[in-house]
C-alpha cells in the first residue's frame, strides 16, 4: 500500500529516529553541548563575581587575614609593600589590579568591575574573562566580604591605623566556653613628619556589650605596643599582633593610641634621646611624654571579633 502524500513509511520513521540518535551521540554534538554548558557556567561566574564586587563597595581594598604568628611581635615595612599574608591567598587575577592601584587603593574596586564587564559574553569559563572568571577569585571575594566585618581603619593627623581580627580555633590555653582571638594592627605614616606611637588604651567587650577587660592609659601595661614605641618615618609602616580571650563567640575592642611628633634634636640631647629609646618601657614612656613636643590621640575604630572568621595559618 502506498503512503499518502507527505506521510512517512514506518521504515522512514525508524531511519529518522536513528539519525537523530546518531547526531546526539556524535562527538561533534557532544562537543557543542559541552561548549554551551561551559558558556553558561562562565557567564554565571561572571555575574556572581560582579555581585560580590558590588557588595564589597567602591572603596574596598583587599585585607589580609589575622595571624596568631604575630602575637607579641612587631616589625617595620615600607607602606608600598604588600602584606605577605595577603600574597599567600591572593588570586593571580587580582595581583595586576593591586599593582595598578598601589598609589590609589580606591581605584581597585572600579578597575576590577570594569575588567569583568569587558569580558566577552560567550565562550568557556576560561574564555569569559580568562583568569578573572574562576572559582578561586569568587571564593576570595566572598572571604573578603566576611572579613570586612572584622576589620577597622581610622586616621588622625597623618597617622593611619588598620586592624584585623580572627578566631584561633583549638588554642591550647582556651577553657570551656572561651574563645581566643588574635588581632593584627598596622600603623602607617601618611604625613611628612616623623611620628612615634607612645602608648595604647583598649576596652574589650563581650558580644553582649559587657566589659570583658581593659588596658587603661595610666597603667604600666599601656606603655608602647608589644614592647615597642615605634618611630615611623614618612611613608613607613609598623605592624604588630596580640590577642584576647572572651567568653562569647563575638565581641569587639575600641580604644586609642597616644602619638607624638618626633622633635628635632642635636648634640647631647640627641645622644640622650637615642639612649632612652632602649630604656625600660615605662621609663621610656615617661621620658617621651616629658619632652613637651606636640602629641595627639589616634582613635582605634571598633574592631569586631567573630568566631566564624578564622585566622590564617601562614606557610
């Protein structure tokens, strides 16, 4: 029996279904499907990265995690040097932006967003923005978002202090229901004058707001920072670390630092000054405060502690 016009024979239908199956199973068809899926994945990552950039804000600049290795330690560095703890976790894709934004940190976030938007809208994850569109970059930006809740920055009369905190899980000294937090602080002299940090004052609080402990300005322990009264030349930085034990998984510290402008000295006065730089800390503080040079307080903006934000274990 002849089929009606336009009607397929049974055998024709079988051949047609078979041809479709062959096309679907062919290497070329699989490759095209894989490319389409990779393109979707790449565009999704691109959108996720742009969302994280918006959350971080236009003034965001990468911050290193806190490290307990700095506890009780202090060191000087040039203000242009990148923190080694940051370099340890920094994706390769963002290193270029850090170099470009070294002189003006506020340029980094806009530069990052512009780089992501310039990426093509098709292609694989590698083709959509290259190194930018990667799970590594997305994870880094998300971690930076969490870290912003445990960072602080303030500046006064040409001296800036930045701080970051982190939870030290499994610390051997911790008791039941206690939490150990490490914090790192960095002074940077942005002025043209030589500045010296003389003392500190802290108020540590539990998550409830109750006062946990204090370092009062008139007590001997307030002298210096971790044994230093750091003198900062213009453009120089000094970083130090310490820690605190709280009875809650969250808390905060506020405070201030007493700073003096280093006086211009000569002859015997200069020799005595250098000798006093190595004196016992409380005696050293009394000498510096008695010089009569200009002094001011640098406030420490509230630095939060959160058990969900860990320290970094340096290599």
